[in-house]
C-alpha cells in the first residue's frame, strides 16, 4: 500500500468572476520514504495541491469538489477536524517559502519546537528542550544551545528555513511537503538548505514532496517528477528519465528556462512565451495549445489524456498528442525535442546530479540513522 494515494483530485475556487479550476483531476501516489518533485509555472496549482492534501484550502471560496486522498490507509477527505489536525504537523509536516509566516514572531525558537514535542510526543519540558538542541544541531545551526532563547527575527533567512526543517522533522512525520522552501534565499544558501532537507529526509526515511517552479532544483533532490500545467499533471516520470527523454513541449520550455548560477546561464534564460491560461475558462483542447509552436488542429479540438509514452521507461506518462500514434504509423503531432533543447550544456550538469541522487538512494540502507535513534522511534 502506498503512503499517499491521490485520485482525481479537483479543487475549485468559487469567485465572483466564475469557478477557478485550480486543481483539475490530479492523481499520483507516493511510497514511504519516496521523494517527488512537483514542478510548473506560477499559478498551475502546485500550492493548492499541497494545501488540499492537508485540508488547508480556505472554504469559502475554495472547495475540494471531487477525488480522494488516502494517507497511510486513511481517507483524509472523510476525516473529522480533530483527526485532520492530528495528522498535520504530526504525520505530515509542511515547509513554506517564507518561514516568517509559519514561525510565531513572539515565541522563542525553543518554545516553538518544544511545544510540538510536548504536545505530540508527550515529552516533558526539559526533555523537549534537550531534543530541540539536537534538532537544531542536525540542521546545522551553529551554537544551537546558546540560540535557543532567540526570537525568529534574530535569525537570518537561511537559518530560519533550517529552523523550519527542524520543526518539520521534530515529530517524525511520514511525509514532508516543501512548497518553494528556498525561493526567497540566495543561491548558495538555497543549495545548503536543500542539501540538509534531502539528507535528513533520507536519514529518517521521510517521504517528501518538493514543490518548485524551477526544474533545475528537483534534479538533485527527488526520485520522480510530476510536471503541472493549468491544474493538471502533463508529464510524469522518474527524474532521470524526464531529463533524458522529456516529451511534452511545456517540459522543454521549463528546461530552457532553468536559471543558471553564472552569468552565461542568466543570459540564456528563456522564459516560455505567452501566459498560462485563465483557469476559469481554459482552452477546450490541450491547455498548452495557445502557447505551443507544434500545435495542430487536434490539439485545439481535443485534450489528450495522460497516458504512457511509447518506447519510454515504465511510468513515463505525457499528456500530448505528440506521443500518440496515428493508426498505421507516424505521430499525431511531430515533435523535435533535440533541436529544441538538445544542445543545452545545463542538461549535462543536471544529468550528473540526477545520477548522484539515484546512487545515494541505492546506498541508503537501514542502519543509516544517527547514533541513539532507533528506526522505530525515529526522532
Ligand atoms: N483563495 C483563492 N481564491 C481564488 N483563486 C485562488 C485562490 N487560491 C489560489 N487560487 C488560484 O488557483 C490557481 C492555482 O494557484 P496555486 O497557488 O496553487 O499556484 P502555484 O502553482 O502554487 O503558483 P506559484 O508558483 O505562484 O506559487 C491560481 O490560478 C490561483 O489564482
Ligand atoms: S498536445 Fe499539441 S498543443 Fe499540446 S503540447 Fe502537445 S503538441 Fe503542443
Ligand atoms: Mg505556490
């Protein structure tokens, strides 16, 4: 049984202008300890997907109108409010882009983490304080003991994000949802924080979903990637497969727009032309059709299903007529990804990072847990 199984999830916002179909039929699953990246441009429904999983959609105007979310064998959409509160922070933890919205500015760092430990793990005060120091040390806060009674504003952005990771890990969750956790940080700090998140999640066998608009970020972080557009998944694959064999023109656009750390890369940054569709009245066929240079009549007329890509690795699926054959041979739409992104130097670097993740995942065996932490207890 999967840890998380999302089926045909639809979340809508009922506004004065009409119904916003923010998440429109999303299905995926995640096993215990598995890592998944959800990637797409602004407004494609990434955060609404994450918030739906934790039943945090503001209602009104929002509502989960269809679908099911099974977490650890329980139907999240059928839980009462107490049960949902129980899984939030305890079984599923969330890390947001801006820690200041999640950290309480009037509580010391120690209080914020200790409180969760006392509440969920029934630790007494001194035990919780001791554990808090350990957690802060794990996420690399220097002189953690001395900083326990500091307030969030006394920490830098990167340090606050580390505190968020410590908080997220404090109750030994089975799943961490990280929604653009490092977007507000500069690139070097971003890399450090992501590394910590990845290492700790692996150490504690925590599954995580990393949400980002930057397809470059997930390369070194997750085993699988789902690409979202207009409230739908449009391509899903193992991370290595997605970079080696991307099928959807929108995915190519995301690959071309990966920001580079150095100047050359900045110059080469090519945003996808045009704007994402209005989710109140999206285009009738393929949602990417108005922006796609390969579009044909069929793309405008009918939306393709998300189906397995022929001659690709298992589990690689795309929602594009270009991966579907006409009866008797050929493709419904001729695509040419080699000429689109085949010469991107950045892809080589990404592929190296992807290979590293696969190798690390293979090396991670039971017994990796830090000293003093049994697998059953976690942290
Ligand atoms: N409270 C709300 N009322 C109306 N529409 C909303 C509300 N919250 C989100 N939406 C709409 O839902 C869609 C999906 O939004 P979402 O926040 O999930 O995007 P995202 O992919 O996380 O984007 P970003 O990268 O900018 O964070 C957007 O069109 C957004 O305008
Ligand atoms: S279905 Fe057509 S319009 Fe949509 S991405 Fe594929 S080729 Fe482009
Ligand atoms: Mg978002």
